[in-house]
C-alpha cells in the first residue's frame, strides 16, 4: 500500500503546513515547534514536496531535540523506509535501467532512493 505523506501530515493534531519563498538558501523546509508549523519552499516539484513533507512529519513524530546531524540522519532513514516499501523497490528494480528511472517509478527523489538502498535491513 502506497504511503500518502499528505494524509499522514494532516493527521498530526494542531500542525499546519505553510508554503513560502522566504526560507534561507539551501533550505527547502523547516519544522517550528513553538507554533507547530511546517514551512515548505514554494515552487518544488511534486516528488520533492512528497519527500520533504514526509521528512518533516518524521521530525514531528520523533519530537524536538537530539544532536542535529544524528537526528537528520535518523529522519532521512525513516523517511526513505516510509516512502519506499521493499516490495515496490524489488518490483521496480527488475526493469528500471537507471537510478533516475527507479526513483521516478517509486515517486521519490534520487537522494531518498540512495538512502533507502544504503539502509536495507539484513533481512531485506
């Protein structure tokens, strides 16, 4: 079953998503705990928005705090696992001829795909 980050983020009690062009350069989204808001850069592709919304939702689920670098890595891995189910990865891998084609079929960015592949569980 395909994960729908938009439905999942709407289910977060009291959280609101805003679109803005005013985020600092190189930042596509931010979670602000003080007023329970998620800020996403306007103008991103649908795939980028899907991945970013799930990434920020994972931050909300984990809660504030933690070492920034470590926290980002954990959230990246959780996002990749949530967005790419093993069954879907296996099926698409059978015919995709490149990483861009595989990412496109899975409806994720290449970065998310690479993270998922680097963090396959031994049982996978």
